[in-house]
C-alpha cells in the first residue's frame, strides 16, 4: 500500500495488570539501586517477562537474571534485591533466597498468588490438587510448590490418560490457559472423579484479548500479533488469529513485519499480555511509513 492502509488496533491488547506491575516494580528497584549510596545489584528470579525487547531494555539498565540454579549465584549476591516475577515462585525456592540474604521484592500477580493459596489450602485439607496448564511454565511450577504431589494436565488427552483418578480433587487452571481447553479438561475429570471442585482461575485479561481480537473480524484482512515467541498467551492469540483471518503473522519487532502485511488494505494489531506499549507503537509507526 502507499500510505493509505487502514490500521485497526484491538481495543484491549498488550501488558496485563500483573506484568505491568512487575515491570514497574523492577524499574523502581533499578532506580533505587543506581542512586547514591549505590546498593547491591538487582536480579529477577528468572526472565521477568516473555518478551525479548523488554528484557533487553531492563538488562541495559543493569537488571540481572537468576537462572533458578542456586549453584550459579555469584559471590556478590548477599544483600542483592531479587524481584519475584508475576509467575510466582515455589515456597522452597523463596526460602532459599531468604537464606542467602536476598532482599525480596514480590511482584507475583495477585491472581497467581490466589491460586497458590488455594492449592495449599486444599492440599492441606486432603484433596488431590490438579493443575491445568503448561507443566514447564513458571506459574504452574510455582503453584505446584504449594501442593506437593499435585497432578499437572496440559490438555484433555492428558486427563483421559490418567491411570488412577482420585476420589476427591480440586482443579485449578493456569491464568493464561484458553477457556475452551480448560473446559475440556474439566469435562473429562467430572466423569471420573466423584467429588471434583473446579475453580475458575483464568485471568480475564486472557479472555479480553481473545475477545478484542475476534471483534476485528470483518474489519481487517489480516492481523499482526505482537509479542515474544516464547509467550504462551501471545501464541494462543496467534493461533486464534490464524483461525479467524485469511492472514496472520506473529512478530516480535517492527523489523519482522512481512512485505505481504503492508499490501493489505486493512490490517489489525493485537499483542500479548507481556508486550510493551512502546513495541506496539513502533509496529504501528512502521506500518504508517510510506
């Protein structure tokens, strides 16, 4: 197109409340550490968010990342500030950080924190705790730490393959799982577990971004989904976009905008919950350039 391409932004996209809070907390900690008298370094416990642009910006300001392996903790760690990311952390790892004299700044998303407390409550009450989500995701790992021996199911097929079903259990979801995926898991378990209590712990931010994307149907020919390639919620947005529109692309930066996207008369923009505002703006500005 020659500058007359119409660009439609999804009404809701980009940072969710929990991620924005975690980034702001980290930025404040870095600002404090860089004021005289200068304090020990600032770490995030694992990558703060699933977005390479945001991580690079924080790294440039001095943020370091702890890999999660305590064997790799550097000699100057004592007294350092450690930001617990929105995904949360298992209690044993939190305790280990405290033992190593870290100053913890807890940026666990309130919704994730609620799931952690719920998992502990029902585990202590003698119920089997079943988590629905990505077993390799930091949020699931953190919640699982509050319910040792819990079962993690990624999809309905996992639920169907269970060798033994508990007599009573609670089902808790990862906050970013798709509602239809969670419902499918719950339906399988409801047929097998006499006393199953299903908690609705999906973050509204996930559903809001999905719904805002659906609202672009009929307005655009294709969609750019902006966000980290390792961001679970961005990947789900992209998969939805592929099913809704003739053209859909998942990009991290303006440089990745494909030539085909610029040829569409009308294009939509959406972004995952860990995508910074400035990256979304940069993509829009790149599309506007003739």
